[in-house]
C-alpha cells in the first residue's frame, strides 16, 4: 500500500510534525504544492497549519482526490491554541467543514495538534495582521475571549513552541493499522 504525508506549513511547525510522522511511518513527506496525483495513494495523511480560518492547503490538496473509498485519510491540524479545548475544536471543525466535502470529512480520522509561533519570523503582512488582531482581542470582554484568543494574547510578540511529537502516537496507530503493521515503540 502506498502512503504519503502531505503538509501545509506557514512557519514550520506543521512541517516538523509531518516530517516526524513520515519518519515513523516510512511514508514520504511533501509540501502540498509539490504533490501531483494523490489518487495513487491508499493512505493519505495531511498535516496543515491553521491559517486565516482554515487549514493551509487542505482544500487545494483534497480537491484532487476523486474518491476516499478504500483509502485511509488522516488529517491533523496544527495551531497555537490548546487542541483539548472543546470550543477551539468546534471552531476548527466548522472551518474544516467549509473546506472539505462532508463525505471526505466523515471518512477522515481527524486530529488536532498544538504548534507554536515565532514573531521574529513573521513577514510584514502577518505581523501587521497579528498586531491588529491583538489590539482587537485586548478590547474583548473577558467572557468573550475564546481559547484561541487567549493563546494569541499570551504568546503575542514571543517565540513559543508547544510541539509535542508524542501527540503523533494516535496518528501513527491509525496509519500503522492501514499498512498492517504495528506502530513504532517510542519508549
């Protein structure tokens, strides 16, 4: 069975997760812009940064998929906010539903990973956008601040990383089952 790990990364944390996942599964990792025909793969893992209300490159990547029947599809989002917060996950799910057909989203194994940010690496456009968002977020009443907003406020202007490769274990288990092998022992 042929498999691939595709990623959409703006500043590197989604790429880090994708490369680690590829190393653990033996699949090749490629950025979404470099992937041609994804229909040739039986196993497709997509690791994408949460960006501008969606998952970077995900819609473009899965628009190429003719059918998800008989395939194992794993999608992992990577964002700054805590992926265990139910309000955050609900917001991510709503964004994903706008990017993917319902049938594909229902068939996929979806996971949420925590990434990071380094403000010194942001381009002018993104720094400006974050400055505006930060100003708006500061003025929100406390009860209206979501987990995502609080994470942005707490990390604004800093370099932080919440990357946790152990969080890939459930993805490796799903991908390992699709290949008929056991996941690597990480102990």
